[in-house]
C-alpha cells in the first residue's frame, strides 16, 4: 500500500475510533433493548448479501434500510454499532474470499461507514428529531421527519462513499472525484430509497411498536436480486468491452508488425513512440482513458500509410526529391484512411491523419493551425520527431539527444505546440537523472532541458 494511502487510511480509522467510542457510551447508558438486537440481526443478514461493483474493488449491500431505522428508532449510538456489525460481516466475507485481509484495510472498512453514520446522526440531533423509542411527546410526523432524514442520508452517503472513493483514487493515482462520479454517485438512489422506507417504518412503529421492519424483508430481498442481476449484466458488458479492446489491440499489433517488416531501418521506432506518447499525454494532464487509448493506438499506427509508399522512396539512402517528398507526405492521409475501416471505439483516425500538421499551419495534409490540431496529434508529432532524430536513418546517422533537443526548441511554436515541447523536455530531464540516453550524456541532457524549457503553461 502506498505511503499516502496508509496515512489517509489511518487518519480515517483514528477519527472513526472516537465515533465508535461515543456510540458505545450512548448505548451503554441507555441500552435499546431486544428490538434493536433483532434489527441488528436483520442488518447482519442483509449485509451478508453483498453485490460487487464493476471495475472497482468495492462491495455494497442492501442493509442501509435497517441502519437508517436503527438511527431513527434507537438513536445515533445504536445506528453506529449497527453499521459497524454490517461492515464486520462484509469484512469476514471478503477475508474468506482472499484467505487474508490486511489489518488497515479491514479497519478502514469498519471506520468509513461508522464515521459517516455518526456524523449523519449529528444532522438529526441538530434538527431536534428525537429517537422514537422512549419519546413521550407528540408523534414524529413525516412532515417533520423528511427534511432532516434527507440531510442524514446525504451526509451518510456522501461521507461513506467519499472516504472510499478517496482511498481508491489515491491508490490508483486517479481523481477521487472521478472515481466517486463514475462508480458511486448513482448509488445515492439506493440510500435515498432506504431513507424513504425507513421513514415509513418509523411512522408505523410509533402506532404499532411491534416488529414492522420485518414486513420490508421480502421487498428488500426482491431489490437485492434485481440489483445483483443488473450488476451481473454490467460486469458481462464490461467483459465484452475488454474482449473488444483485446481485438483492437491485436489489430493494431498486426498492422504495426507489417509496417516494421517493410521499414526495417526504423525497427523499434513504433514501440518507443508509443511509450513516449502515453507518458507525455499523462504529464500534460490528459485523464480520459478513451483519449489515452486513442493516443496509444495512434502511436502504434501512425506510420500505417507507409505500406503504400514505394520501398525505393521509403528506404532511399539520401535526401528525397521534391516529387518523392510529395509521395512520402501521402502516408499520413493513407494511414488514416486505412485504419478508418477498423471502427475503433476511440478517435484514432484524426491523430494519425494530422500528426504531421504544424503549429503555424505549414504542415500537411490540411494545414491546420494551433489548437485546431488534435492534442493527440500534437503529442505524437513531438515524440515522433525526437525518436526519429535519435535513430539511424538511410540518409543520416542518429543525432545525440542534445542535438535533438536543440531541434525541438528551434521548432517550438513553429512546427510544435510549445506546451507539448516544454512538457516533453521536462520529462526527458527527469529521466536523464536516473538513466542514460543513447548518447550517454544523460546528466547533460537534464541540465540543458531544465535550463531551456520553462514551466509549461496551458494554451
């Protein structure tokens, strides 16, 4: 586990320890009685019926209705201990699947919902809504109960899901908000429905303090089965998408192999460009997985059009004539036309088509200017140039990294996007501190790149 994740997890655990201690104090002072034990047992049973969320290492249950009911009927202390039991059951289930569960992760699984319920209970207390059991005043009406209950549901869901999403985001080096938005936001409906059912239970409980919560068990069972089947279908769909991605990757690799087989001089160029492009895209701030996959695929396929270029031109051991260069320029559009028939699920074709456009509009095939050029194409043009300059070609020997950097800087703002050049050079300088480049002058590259490339500024 990453150090930052450990620090975050133990901070949450420490705060939750205070909440649980306070809950134990409240329950010990005024024990809710056997009815709470029955409610806790229903929570444990429903908590054992968990559903795995697709694409994220998290599971949820349908036990929130009983947690809400415990808070409303028996108070926040009972609610915290109820959700603690629910989380403990989920921990045991996870441990049985993995044979072992890290202590810090197990405690975090207990801490997040406990802290959320404790803070949510504060909303009910501030609103002056008492626990139903033991209340001797006028019955709590739905009109009085609904507003603070909605507040409780929002706080409970927001903190519980937010704590988990933040932990996942830190661990995966992703935006916690994006993790929450993509995987947890829609679960708010589950919490709001649980709040709705529990509010009706409270109203019934005030007129008939028997076991009204037993009546909702069949309904919750139906909801669980429906939800489990829905998640299974989502998982199947994701599996299908994964298989399609593998198929697209196989297509990409096949085309790349065909290019390498024809253009032996640049063997390995495609793989290096792919690595450069992915790292540079992330450094610039591209977070969309669709866009990153498009850049990776385009990096592999950007020279596909060379299949249609005569080998006499492709491997000519000297400068091309103007007519030969016009033929060579066709490879960008030809490559884009070839891969357009593959119907990729991400925008590969524009990146391939425009990776020889120039920032000042002097490029080809359409003379696009500035940010009209797709960002993927702007990234690809820089890394493609650098690797071409530092590789042997039929008409010249490879240049040193320092010579290639000088050329990139000379073309900055003319052929290449300044932001992309600056970010790429900073990446090179960072890499040069730990590894030598082809020229064997890594530390010198770092020094020059840092001195010449200013902090990148957004366009």
